[in-house]
C-alpha cells in the first residue's frame, strides 16, 4: 500500500488537476436544491481518501497497542503458581524485581 505522504501528495495533485469539485461552484455534478451544491470527486480520488482513512485507523490501533503493552509491562508479573487451596483460589509467586522497581501494585 501507499504511504501517508504518497497519498497526501496524490490528493494534492488531484485537487490541482480539478479531479474534485463542488457543483455549486463549478456547475458539474448533481445539485441538492437551489444554490446547494454537492461535492464530487473521481473514483480514484475517493479510493485515495478511503486508503488514507484506513491508514490513519491502523496507525491509531498501533499506537493503542503500544500504550497498552507499556501499561502491562508496568504490572507485577505472576511467575510461579504456588498452588490452589481447598476453595479453589489460586496463589502465585510474584516477580520481586518488578515490585522493587515500582512496577508492582
């Protein structure tokens, strides 16, 4: 797929080439009502906008994943199961190094 910069550059060129417009300003395309225009663009320009939105969404998801992983890294880690009591509760040994460094809660 295209990079963000490539898509933005292509959209800028599309605007310069008049592949996007407004029917109230240029008379091309459908009108909604008296004096109310409708934005139009070629299919290729629409595809570029869709690709740019998908790229932004993927970048947001990646950022959220990194933030979530960083938060999880700060939590105390259960390293070893100590067993289960007769009520079915599990007991774990915790990573003391993480707790000593301030990561454990």
